[in-house]
DNA sequence: CAGTGGTCTAGACCACCCC
DNA sequence: GGGTGGTCTAGACCACTGA
C-alpha cells in the first residue's frame, strides 16, 4: 500500500477513502458479486496494509450507501436486489390503508427503437443508438396501479424481450442484476401531476383526464452511469407516494 | 458516568448510544440552542467520563440525522433552519429548467379552529383542542406555485397570526424556531395527484380541474412528536418534485 | 468453539480556523 | 500558537453466528 504525501497534495483524500475506491473497483470489476461475502475486515486490513479501523471506516461509508450489508457474526455482503429487504428501496408507493399487498407485474409490450434526443440526453447516449422500450403494468391486489414505460440502451440488455419479461418472476432490477450483470445503486425521481390520456386511463381503469402522478426516474449503476430511464404513471386513488425527509 | 452491565441486560445499547441520548436531552432541554456551538469533543469526553472516540461516534450519528453540524477547526454546532444551507431541506420542488429562483411567501389567511378527527389523529391531539390554520401562497419568480394549508396546535404557537406571518421575512420553520422554540427535525410526505378545485385553481392561476400534486406533510420535533400538518397543492407546470433514492 | 462484525480505549499526528 | 474537528493506529474485549 502506497501512502500519499498528504500535506503537499492539493487533492488530499484520507486513507479510508482510498481504500473505499479500491473496494469500489473490486465491486465494479465483479471480483465480489451481488450476494457474495467480501473478505473479513482483518483480511482486508492485511491486504491493503492498513489498520482494521481504517478498513472499517471505508466499509461504513459503503454500507451507508447501500452498496454493502453488514451482518454481525457472519460477515459483510454485497447488496443485491434479490434480497427481499431491498425490494421496496426504489418503489415508494404504499397503500393508503392496510399493510402489505400482493404485487404483480404484467409486461405489455417490448420493442426496439433508436434513441431520440431526450432519451439520449438522459442516458448519455448518442442520438440514434439502439434502445429497448418496455411497457408494463404493476398491480397491487389485482388492481392496476402503475403503468411504466422503461427505456434502456440495447447494448447493455442485448436479448431483452417480452418473452424473457413474462418468464421472469423476479423484480426487474433483480433480473438486470442476475441476467445482465447491471446493478442499480441509485436513482433520481422527478414527480409531476398530469391528466391521464386515453391509453393510460384504460390500462389503469380510471376515467380519461383523471389526475395521475408522473414519476420520471433515472437509475444509475456504478460510477454514476445512467442506465435506465423510466416514466411511471401512478394512480393515486388508493395509494400514495411516501417520502421521508431527514 | 455509570456503565451498564452489558451481558445480562436485555435492552443492551452501546455506550455511544447512551451518550447520544444524554446529548439529545441537552438539545431538547435547550441547554444548547439552535446555532450554538456545543462543547468540544474532549470536553464532552471528560464530562461523560468516556473516551473521545465514543463521544465522536455519538456526534457522528447526530450529524448524520442533521441535528448537529460539524465544522472542522471551529467546532460542532446545533443545526438551525436559519442556516441558508438547510433552507431547501424540506422543500423538494425545483424548476424544470434554470437555476435558483427568487422565492416569496404570501400569507393569505390565518384563523383558529377546533381539531377535527383527522387533524387530531395526525397531530396526536384530542378532538376539539384549539388549532391554528394558515393558508399561504408560495411563488417562484413571482409566479404562484404552491398553496399551503397548515395546521398546528395553538398551544405551541400561542400568538400566531396573519400580522406576525406578514411581518416575518424568515422561512416558516425559522420562525417556529426563533419565536416559539419549536425545532422541526424530520418530516413525512405523502403525495397524490388531484384535480384543482375552483379556489385553488384561482390562486395558482391554472384552469379549474388541472392536475396538481397534493403533498401532505407531517413534521416532527424532538422525541418524534408531530407538531405540524400541512397540505400543499403544487402546480407542476414549470416545476417538479425531486427525490433522490439512495 | 473459532470467526465475524461491533465497541471502546489511549495516544499520536494532521488539517483547518482564528487570533 | 492554541484550539477545533479529522484521521490512523494497536490492542482489548463484547456480541452474534454457525459448526
């Protein structure tokens, strides 16, 4: 482990953050895959030539960012969307009353297209690059609640198709992870109120013109790379979007 | 400092968390007021009879919860809503394009009433207790964007009136803090899409029936005590609600 | 029981701020 | 220069897990 000269460096970063960057590389390179246990703190300390406390602080930050999950007595694990605990991390819609509901995702269509200006800008692609578009309906207790239009670059998800979507029983992000090796770690949502058009209204079984939430989401993988754009139309008759402000 | 017997205690909590609770009491009791510097880490370590590292970990958690603010070389300070840095902590509405906008809050009405069932439930009051209701219009660059209906228990904000609201140039939460000693530390927002009624539509200068965001917020002070309920109608023509999903 | 993460300590030194 | 928070270390011990 090479220590940097700190006092003269204009871009000083503490040792634990350098360790964190090294560990991020291991995650990004797939040395530690989703669900895997990473080496123990003492092993990592040995490998990087620092004290256990320094490794610990690096892991602390990564756990706070939901990249790693610590389990006392067992070890530290790479977070995965397969874990039911992280299932609702990206879906903030909850029923107005009552507890957990049975959720079901019904794929409607899936086709290829060329990236228009908007998608290209959001996903950092060149205009005209192939993208894959998915429409799907999400239901709670058999009532349609969310209509999603999902845009992803085709090169990252080469064989994504309606058949594959229908054959999968996992969440979409679980499938991205296990089938395409793309892990979503962060997202931004922009929310507006809009009136339902004919097509959306029919699918969500609400009158045309009804107010809907429009939730536009950009999801990012390692290195802050945007890889999915999504427009979700939420019917908020019996559900609402819940947000905690710290 | 009395250390607890750890291994036999069914409600084990580590030392740093006990220190944190003691410090929370100091905050709640007003020993350290908003904006004040709290004692240095070494002083606190001495006072509580623990090592500096343990105090540090307690402060770490409180800083992560936005209760304290660390400033290297200067000290650790009690967070305050007067600080411009924490101004947008609770307002997630941002313009679709362009940067900062001039914001202006215009109080419309302010009156007393008795708590109905809904307000009483949300604020943990008895039905019939006196509450104060405020309506106000928030504008960005002189365009009305948010119409708020705000419900607070009158006993906590005894002399709240239209005159006081009009005379104040601070944010509402700054005023709660400096005038009534009530500090908001956390909030929950529930978001739905609704159609504008006549009154809201006129004030927000949109057609009647236009889709609006309805943002219902419960804000909490120390000890997770709810002290404000708020229904905000957001016009999302030129703005949107921004949410980061970690 | 051994191995993991979690807590706590004491001490050294660095970076930052202000007098 | 003296005070503050920030980093790093080495070592001890505790709590939890699973064989």
